[in-house]
């Protein structure tokens, strides 16, 4: 299944949805933050880099943990796991945001992303595992 | 000039579909946790190059946000690291977490500096 053209098609379809959803979260989070904080953000030079990516990475890590422990079909794993959730989250933009934030804020951003991302994945694995039993 | 929402969706989604399929192809050939490290390093190198290249917002949405964003993954990395911690021990997990960061960061900086040097 995973090596067939159909498998690749499932992954690509999921990838389309995951990337579009990540972009929507990024744009939406930036807009919501700007609206909520008003002129105060102007002092920081706008919404800081990485808030949307962090949101997507943490939510996607939790969801993948749940999916991998309780999904029963290969089809679902390819479409939602390898396709959508893996594309919804991103490592390259995470690194780009860390670089854009500079050394101190970037290091903090990496630390927060790692701690919350690992916690979300562990929670997802635990919840998915207990649901399966 | 920024792309319209519909065009942006098509560009990000199209790039995402290609990036996910390419990631799947690499995942079938490179084994286990090493594949995520390989993907994240290569994708960060490419994004570094894209971010420094004098290209418009259309190409950035397609290659940067779409392709590179989907080719690399944080969720598989996070789940893989948590599993490494419980299966192999905290030392293996720490090595995995640190190597992804170091390699991807170095690759991103290399890609952006290389393109910046060439395009002057």
C-alpha cells in the first residue's frame, strides 16, 4: 500500500490539506494577536515570528501521537499521518523563525517548542494508547 | 504584492502535496529516525536558500511555505523522540533532539549564506 501510486496519492492529498491548514493557522494567529493587542505590538515591530508555527507544531504533535496509537488502517495513516499531520507541522519554518528571532529569543523559542511539542506528543501517545485498550 | 487568498491556497497546497510525496519517497528509502533527521536537514537547507533568494511572494508560498514546510516535519520528530526516550532511554532522545536542531540550523544558515553570497 505505502509503495503504490495510490499510497503516494493519499500522502499528497493529505499534504495539500496539511500545508493549507498550517498557512491558515499562521495567518489567523497573526491576525488574532494583532487585533487583541492593538498598538502595543507596534512597539515590538509587529507580531513576533513563530507563534503560528508553534501552535501548529504542538497541535500536530498531539494529534499524530493519538493517530499512530489508535489508527487501524494503512489508508488512514498515510492520508492523515504521513500526509496531513506531518505537513501541518514543520521543522524548516521552525528553524527559520528561531533564526529570525535572534539568539536570545530564538533559544527561548526553541526551548518552548521542544518542551511543549514533546509533552503534546507524549500526551497524544498516552491518550491514543489508553483508548485502544 | 501579496497573492490573493485563493492563489495562496493553491500555491501552498500544491507545494505541500509535492513536499509530502517527496518526504514519503525519502521515508521509504532511509530507515527509521534517521529519515526524519535527513528530511529536516535537507528541507532546512532548501528553505535557507529560498529565504535568501530574490524571489517574489508567489515562489515563496510554493517552495518555502508549501514544499519545504511539508517536506520537513515536527510532529514525526516529536513522536519519534518521545518513543526513543521510552524505548532506548533519555540519552538517545536527547541525542536525537540535539542532532535535529544542530543539523537543521547549520543547514539553514549555510543555505541562506550561500545564496546571499551568490546573488550579490
